[in-house]
C-alpha cells in the first residue's frame, strides 16, 4: 500500500490560502479519482478539492474552519501498490500543538467549557483554550477586535482583553437589529440561518458568508475611493435591430445565445485601449498601469448575492469569443462552479443594472480598480432625429451609461471622455457587420 498526500491546489496568483468549510469524505471512506473530498472557501468563491488518485482516506490533517495554505497537505489517501510513505507533513504543526497542549494543562480547572458551536467566527484552538481558562464568553470573544490576518483574534488580543477586563465592568450584550462588523473568514453553515423573532413581528437573520464579504468590500471601497459619477444617454437602436435580426442564426451556428452584454463588453474593451488611464489600479501612493484588459462582469446569483467573474484579455476577443466567455462565466456563476482564478485579475468592471429594470445607477468601484460602468435598461423613448431634411420625432431605443470613477486619480475629463467613447462605439455600431 502507498500513501498519497492530497495538497491544497493552486487557485490563482493572488490566492494564498483557503478555509475548509466541509469534509465530504470521512476517514475510512473509499474515494474515486476526481471525486470531491472536501469543500473550501476563499475570499472570493467556494469550490471543491478533488482527489488525484483512487484509494481510501486514512487521515484528515485539518478540521472544518481551519485555514490552509496553498501547497499544504490536507489529507492522506492510501492507494494500491507501491511502498513509498508520504512525508509526515503534519510534523510542521508540532510547535503549535505543543503550545496548545501546554495551555490545556494550565486550563484544567473547574470552569465549564465555553460552547463555541453558536459562533460563526473562526477562533484558533489556542484562543479557545484561553477563553475557557479565563471564563471569556463567546459574546465577549466575538467583541474583540482581532489584529491577526483578516481580523482574526490572536493570543495577544485575548490576553490583552482579559487584562483590561479586570479594570472595567463587563457589559452584558443584548441582541439588537444592527449591522455587525464584517468578518472575512466567517464560514457558511450547513443550513441557512434560522430567523429569530424579536418582538413577535420583526426578525433578525444573520447574513451568510458571501453577504458579509460583499458588505466588507463595499464599505471598504467607499472609504477608500473618492467616488464621482458621469452619466450619458446612448441611442442603441441599431444594436437592438441587428441583434433581433441575427440572434437566431448566431445561436444555430455558434451554439451560444447572443445577449447585449458581449456587445457592450466589446465597446468597453475598445474604449479602455483608447483611454489606458482607466485601466489602472492604485496601491498606496502609486499608480499601476495594467498591461492586460481584464473585464469584470458583475453577476447576480440565485440567492441574491453578487459575484464578479473576469473575462481575461477581453480586447483580444471578437464578438463570438466575447459571447462564449460571457455565457460560460455567467452559467458557471449561477451553478456555483466558478474557480477562484475566475474572479481574479480584473482591471475594470461592468455591471448591468438594467437587468432588473433600473434606468441608471451609481455603482461602487471594485477595489483596487478605479472605475466601474453600469448599463441601464434599454427603453423605447420619443427622441429628436436629425436628418438632412430637418428634425423629426421618432421612437428610438435608448439607455443610460453610469460611470463611477476614483477621483483620487481620475479627473472628470478622463472619466467623462471614457464613457463618451463607449457611447460613440455603441451608436456607431454597424448594422451590416458579421459576427
């Protein structure tokens, strides 16, 4: 028998770690090749880790809610044949285990253990043991502002809390319907949060993991960027007529539905090539000019949450390629099949608020980008039509483009010129063009 080390796979250049949210296989279970062994979550997307071999799961090196680095061994699978034993990678955890065991020995008193099952926040075993030792309740523990990565409570944080608590009274916490601080490492539970009735009428429902992440990102973006908006109305009559004429033939030939989104994305990618000052990011006092044009495409999920998959090198795609990319990412987003790398590397974002009937909107910038474009609903409106014979009133298909940009680095001239260029590309659409 041989032992195979199942490692946390690489999930994109900017993803360094993931949190285990659920083990799909238990020790002793048989596993087929490519069968999912566990579920993980990054700060962008949830996914599964499949097995690269067939065998039996003999060891789980991490538990639920543990944070694992990319490349770390997370499980041992025993396979048929061979005799090479897997390195005992769990040995790297021995110093931590020793410290935890030491704390446990000190904590062996008559204090009843604290029940952490009701908390969605992640606390290390060491922090939990100190809480038990010092009689720190879950409510008190959750109130501590963590100094660790992603706001996690460290050993020093809880010890300082205990020290300061002796000098001030502890105020009992009551349940109130106010927004709680966003914790980026909160993990989803197996079932939806159960509504809690406060007064027989109102309910308090805890936000799920993704909503907490979105909440944190939105607040941080508003606090980081100086948001300014420019609006422009666009006549897209030619685009509507062209799509109506070719969409059936397009789907028959390409096997893909032709929506308006890839047409708009094509125009945005062209405008970004014309105005590279919008295809940048901000890092402190530095501006980073992006070489590639990677368009983020905000997509609504069935549960009401939002995710932004990215179309890589969008300026290099023709309309067929853009349509395939848009449909693929959109379908996989709705099915929960996006990979972490699918949401990484965006340089500019487009969101279609018109999908839900909004005429225009003021979208929040997707950090560290400096701009985001909202596409409003297409409407039939009466409009002035200029002709050589004079002006006439006619029915036209129009929409609003709403451009939010970071006034720290993008002034009105650039922000306004960019969205105007997008409008020009859309209004100049060739009704006789091929796909």
